[in-house]
C-alpha cells in the first residue's frame, strides 16, 4: 500500500513538473493591435515591419529567458469599435503576454479597460496627446510637452509669426494636441485666430481652408489623425495656394514620403528621423533594409518606438525573471534600451524623456534636421502612478 501511494505521488509530481516545463517552453506572445485599415493604414505596415525585425533579432539570440517570441497581429481598424474586438481577441483568445502597439487615441482608450481586466501589460508606442494614466500602461513616445514647443518657437522666433490658425481631426489626439498648442502660443504672446476640426474619416477640408485664408493668420499648425487625413489636408492646402509657415504635429517621415512634393516645407517635431547619426540607427536601418528590401516602408517616428518597445519588454521580462504581469510592470519603470533613438527608459511617470528633432520636409520627402533638443522631459503626466 505504501509503495502504491509513493508511486502515485511520484506520478503526480512528474505531471506537475511536466506542466511547468511546458509552460516555461511555450512561446512568449506579443499582441500588436494596429490600424491595418482606417486612418492609420498608411503607417501601420511600417509598424508591423519594425515589430517583425525586433522579434526576429531576439529569437536569433535565443529568445527571452530561452523562450521563442511570436507576434499576434490584429486590425484595430484605427478606431474604438475595432480596438475593442482586437484587444478582446488578443487578451482572451490568444492569451498574449503583453500588448505593444501604435494606435490612435480612440483605439487606445477603448483597449485600456480590456488590458486592465485581463491584467496584461501594455506598451503604447504612439506619440499622443498625453496624460493617459493606467497601472498597466507605459508609453515610450512623445507627448505635447516634448513636441509642440520646437515648432511654435521656430515660427515665433524665426518667422516672426504672431497669429496662428489650428486645424485638427475631431478626436482625443487632435483636440488634445491643439489644446496644448493654443495654451503654449498664448502663454508666449501669440494669438490663435482660428481653430477648426473635421471628423477622423473626413476628407473634404474646403470650408476650413477657406476660413484659414480669410483669417489673417501668419502660421498654421495642424494635428490630424496619422496617415490618410495628413495626406488629404496637405494636398488640399497646396491646391488652394496656402503658403504659410506650416507645422504638422502628426505627420511622420514615412507619411511625408507618400505625400511627395506636397509635403515640402512642412516642419515636424519628432523623436526619430532616419538621419540620426548613431551606430545604433545605422545598424537598425541596415537590418531593416536587409530584411525587407524593396518592400521596406520608411522607418519613422511611429514604427521605431514599436521596435524599441519590444526590446524594452524583453529587458523587463529578463529583469523580472518571468512574464508574470506584476513583476514585469514593476521592471518596466526600471529598465532601458539603447536603440535607433538613443537610450529609452519609461521612468518618468510611465513616460520617457526623449531627444527631439525639429525637422523640415524636403522635396523628396526626406527630413532635414533644423535643431536638436536633448533629453526633453515629458513633464507631469501621471503623478499618481
């Protein structure tokens, strides 16, 4: 009888050990909800490519804690309804270990309750309007405090602009960015002579452009949903003969290239441009070119944070010694990764100090850096976290 009990206990222990081993050897799943359709569809392919490169490099080096890393990509349709479906699928059906994604603010806000319920860490890799605070959310991209001042200062100090016209997409990002821009302009002695919005999926800017032309503005600042709205607005501005100093708070280098000559002269403020002269950036660009060749989408200020976000998660898991969400969340505020943008650490209230570059788009869509600002603080974002 004792022998039978001993054999039964041994069998049970072997079963537990086998289960634990299977769990430890299972792939680590990274969920990437992203706008493959809708407003973000112009830039989403570059984001997916950046994630694919990071995962390939990590797996070639032995994975994370010896485990293979896989991607689960879902179309959030660039909006709230699509994001709810995408997040629900990734968290509850695919049971991903982490969400790492570039998304519209509408999609992010819709996904946050789902990651909170599911207890899944979420690294948000998109520039945004700021102050999205959640214990599960970390951000490695810029906020208005880091991005707006270089553009407005350029127009006021170099171009003598005093009267500004603001145009945005009518959602959290568009309004949040321009709210900050208005305050910054007025605090520095300027005047906002017009502020108008079009729905995220809107494409006819005729009436707004007419109001701009009759406003007496001597500078234009826009904040539209990334991708398609940038293209339609800029094309119509050029077609209407608008030739004011023009700062776009939402265009990335990749989208600028798709605009062609229409984008020439636009000022952008970014944490990444392809011209960054560092060994890490040169290695990254070569690796992207080697992997994707003719299919490569221009790396940009939305895709590069995605690449670095995967590595920041890797660093957090290795520091934590496991994929346990609580341990990973604690580690995310303490780790850093040196990549194409330099050293990135999300240690400022779940946000990151960043080097910022004021650039101007050229005729071929490339960006010439006008000024560089080192280690710009994100300011007060989530003081209660």
